[in-house]
């Protein structure tokens, strides 16, 4: 079975408008969904669906051997827009501290800008630690965005969510350090050849 060559890229690009729609719905739902619990559920489910497409587009590109430079560049950007919308939305609603969101966004967008800068020379694909970080961010945001406190209570929901939030912060920073070290090693070895 063949698939259209641009399908993985189309899935990647679809995450960008989904991020905007999700963000608006999240804000309409209010803090912890208190403003409109249905909106919070819709926002949470939309986020989970959108972040799941990250796995789908990557799987299709690898499975059918249609990995492209476009996908290598834009897939992480689409992820940053989606997860960034989640982090900022949670901070606006007062569910996450701004200082954590700022640290995460500086790391995320700093590396994304670097990828754009070096794109003419070479495409920087995500390393394993970056992929684990993205998966943890997706799980953490999914946890916080779905108003599961309706089933398990606010204390359990925020307690587990807080552990996930700090684990996400630590892994995000560590994967950023890993990226910088790898880029420094790569530029040194390129300078020697």
C-alpha cells in the first residue's frame, strides 16, 4: 500500500492551526475548567489528538521511506507551537508558574531558532533525548489539560500534575544542554575536516 508522499508533511502542518484552536478553547474553559468544563474537555481532547499526530507523521515518513528535510525542520516547529500554546495557556490560567513556562519556552524556541539559522548548512534532526522530552511534555500537558480532577479529585490531579511539571522542566533543560553540547562537538569536528 502506498500513501501520498506529502501526507506526513500535511499532518505536521495541520498541527499549526490546531494549536491556535486548542489555545482559544483552553482559555474559554477557564482555570481548571471552572468557566466551562465542556470547553476544557474539548481543549484537552483536541490537544491529545493533535500531539498524537506527531507520532503518526513520523511513523508514516519512516515506514514508507519518505522522510524529508521539510518534515525534519517543520515537525519540531509544529510541536513547539502546540506545546507552547499549552504551556502559555496554563500559565495565563494560573495553573502553572510563569517562571517554569519561561524557562521551557526559552529552551524550546532557542533551539528552534538555531535550527532555522543552520538549516541552509544542514538539517538538525531531533536527538533521542529531545524525543523523550517531547513525549514527556505531551503526557504532562495532556494530564493538565484533561480535567481529570472530576474523577480523581483535585488533590491527586494537581499532585501528580506537579510531579510531571517538574520532571518536564528538568528533562527540557537537560535535553537543551545535550543539544548545545552536540552542536558544539559537531561544529568543532566540521572545523577540523
